[in-house]
C-alpha cells in the first residue's frame, strides 16, 4: 500500500471523464460554460484504462467516475464496465447530476455499476432552475427513482446554499426516508471566482446538523461502511434516516485524505485545490515506458500537501467540473 509523505495511505482515484456538462450550476461553472477542450485533448478510453491499471498496481483499488457530467461522455458505460472488471479494482462508483440516469439506466445496469451518487440541491422546480441555470428537476427525480428501482445503492449529494435551500434540510431528510437512500450535505467550496456567491451562500455542516436535531439525535456511524471519502455519517434513529456531512471548510478532512484526482485532460492532481499537477497525457502519447509513467504517478502522491488552503473567496486554477468534484 502506498503512503504519502504524511503517512496517509493513498488508495482512491477520482477520474473526471469529461469537462463537459449539461448543467451550469452557479457554484461550479460560469453561465456560458467553460472553454471546452478539443476531443483530442481529453484522455481516451485506452489512456484512462492504462493509467488506472498502473494506479492499481501500486494499491489504488477504489475509483470514482465524475466530471463534468460523466454521462455525456459517449463511451461512459464501456469505461465503467472495463474499470469494474480490472484486476485489483475493488470498488467503482459514479457521481452524476442525474439528468440522464433514467434514459441510460439499462446501460448503467449492464455496465456492472452498483453505486451512484446523484446530485440534487433542491426539491423545488424553480429553485432547481435557478441553481443549475438550466435543466428540469423532474429529470433528476425520475433518475433517482429509476436508479432505486434497478437496485442501485444511491446517495444524494446536496450542496447547501444559505438563503436558497437551507429551508429544505428537513424536506431532504424526509425525502431520504421515503426513498430509503442516504442524503449527504456538502459545504459550499469557493470554486468559482464569484466572491459574493462564495461568501454569502456558505453554510457550515454544524448549522445543518443543528437544524436536523429536531428530528432526533444524530448518532455517528462507522464512516467506511457507507463510503470511501471524507463524509461523516450519522443515523437519526427516530426517523430511520442516514445523513452524511462533507465539511471541507469547517472541518478539514485532509488528515485522512486518501485520494488522487485525474482531470479529463490527463493531469494527475494530488489535491482538489493543488496548484501542482503531474501531466500524464503527453508522456503516454510520447510512448514513455510504464516505469516512467508509474514514477510520475508516485511523484503526484509525493506532492500531496499536508492540507488544502481553501478559503472562502479564493479563485482556483481549475474549475470543479474540470477536476471532477
Ligand atoms: N456533474 C456531476 C454532479 O454534479 O454530480 C459530477 C461532477 S460535480 C463537480 C461533483 C460534485 O461536486 C457534485 O455533487 C456537486 O454538487 C459538487 N460541487 C461542485 N461544485 C461545488 C462547490 N463549489 N462546492 C461544493 N460542492 C460542489
Ligand atoms: Fe455540471 Fe455537476 Fe458542475 Fe453542476 S456540479 S455544473 S452538474 S459538473
């Protein structure tokens, strides 16, 4: 098992399958989208598989496919299926905005995927439009139902935006109870250069927990049971609901950070907010040897900083959609 300079084991790779997206969430993308990479600048299926195999050879066994919106990538099912079948890969999951889940449910099922994180920040159709700037809530709701019907293990991701959806915290708990899924509340991270948005909409997980307490007491559960990442889980026994909290700002999770991130353009990032990434695309395309690529992967692990430097108004080098949040 590989460890970094701070003795953290690194066993998790998040892959951004594409920087494209069919939504324009206010906290993630500029209104007009991003300047998209030319298809030739995006890692091919074969390149992603090669990198993953090399990562697996040094102990990375858990993969998350994210984006952009991974389901807009044409070969997404083929990619999922191949990753699931790679030796030494024990766990593959997908993070999606849910818009295309119903349409593609058979392909997802046939790929062998079992787990999906679906992002949906509101249960109100008008607010959904405001947050995503486009898109219809009903498509995500249908996607969630389709995923549940097909037996997927579903976790709902909700980015909490003060003054926009914080009046829906209890509604989300009820929704999770009805659907028998897990709901995870995520603190807003300053990933766009919109300082006003970053500051005024931020709400801490502690504030969210306090609002949930009217339903019952929050009993901590073993985190590894429900995920590979930084979320902390609690059961509210009185209503039989499991809630998760992802607190990158109020409670840094860097001490236990186990992950690397691969951008769709082939940069291996040691940290979500790192300024230093290691390019793997050009070395792959220049036919560098497996040993050379492997040493670049190890270099990225060595670059892992002790902790991130996210502050409420800091514009980032890469957008969330490019790194694969
Ligand atoms: N498009 C897919 C989706 O929305 O689920 C996958 C990519 S998206 C970048 C992955 C996750 O990052 C989503 O749950 C999204 O809500 C979250 N996210 C994006 N920007 C964020 C921000 N500024 N702060 C907190 N979470 C963010
Ligand atoms: Fe697209 Fe996901 Fe970013 Fe929303 S959060 S713009 S759905 S990549």
